[in-house]
């Protein structure tokens, strides 16, 4: 009876999240990790932004600003990504980390992965423009216009889950410039409809946001509101797909 119930549960999961049964339940530390291809970005009227942004945690910015896209992505579950380890330090810049802490994330950072999940319905897509990030971000040289900024997208297990239970993945202007005319509207539409999405890109650890993280350090609870369950991200996103339940097929956003 127990195995029968488990089988029904897995079938239900597969119906909710297409390809869920094919996804790996853990990230393999032996997966190949390509070095970031990072270049100077010409934002037109915004000016030129260097490969490492213009200050802040330049080592992390270097990874955020990669433009390369992988030919192969390892399918993993959202739970596998939420379970990735990280060092319990409180240093926002990785150039201040001791070697053992760097080793913790080096085992996984840079792996190309794909995860099937849902975009959180409540404020699951935030564009870091002048409204949401008045000062801009160092990775984008403090750009504040719609086209020149990152989009923070929260992936969750179920459409109505709070953002604090999810993982942030980010679309960057440098990858969009590769020929991806993505818009936040299409993702917000999928969130409202409760359609599953498949996000592909590079695993990256962002130490800047530990104060927003629910489980970062149980000995020092987050003093304010929490917006994520992990500091691991898929950043940058290089491929976005939305599942069409009516047609039973994935639709790749160009």
C-alpha cells in the first residue's frame, strides 16, 4: 500500500512539474564548470560597464556578468538547489573570505543547471530599476533603466508559496544582449496562470544578501523580512521555457 501511495504521489508531481522525475535530486560536485566568459558591456546611452562592474564585490560581479551559454544543462530539482551548502560567515565580499569558505562554494559554483519550478505569484519578478533599486547595482555600474538592469525572479515549489521559501534566479542585460528579447511580462503571466517554468543557466553564490535569507545562520536570526531560502542563485539565466499545459509542450522564450 505504501509503495502504491508513493507511486501516485510521484505521478501527481510529474503532472504538476513536467520532467520532474528526470531531474537529479542532488548537484554533483564533479560536473564540469566552465570559466566565465566576461567582457566589457556597451550599454549605449548608459555608457560602458566593465567586466567586473564598478566596485563592490568584484569577484562575484565577474561571475554575474558572464555572457557564455552552455550547450548542456544538468536537470536538477529545486530542492537540490535549496540544499546546496554555504559557509556561515557574514562577509558580503568573497575577497574577504578565508580559503576554506571559498572551497565550500567552489565545488558547485559554475555548474550549468536547469530547474523546473514556479515563479512566485506575489512579487515573483522584480526589475532592479530606479523604482526597486534607486541606487542601482555595482554589477551593472549602477544602471537604473529598465533595459540595463537585472531582473530578480523567485522560483518556488508551488505558485502560492512565499518568496522566503524560494530561490532567486536572475536575468542580466548582458545575456539578453545575446539575442534574447525576454520581458518580465511573459514571466508574470506564467506566474499568474500557475504555469511551470524551466530556467537554465549558471549556478552562482551571492553573499551580498545573507540578511534576506531565512536559513542563513540559525544562531543569528535575520532581523528583518526574508525574501529567499538560499544564497545560491542561477545567475545569469541563459534559457527560459514555459510549459503549455494545454498543448503539453515546453515553449522556449526567444
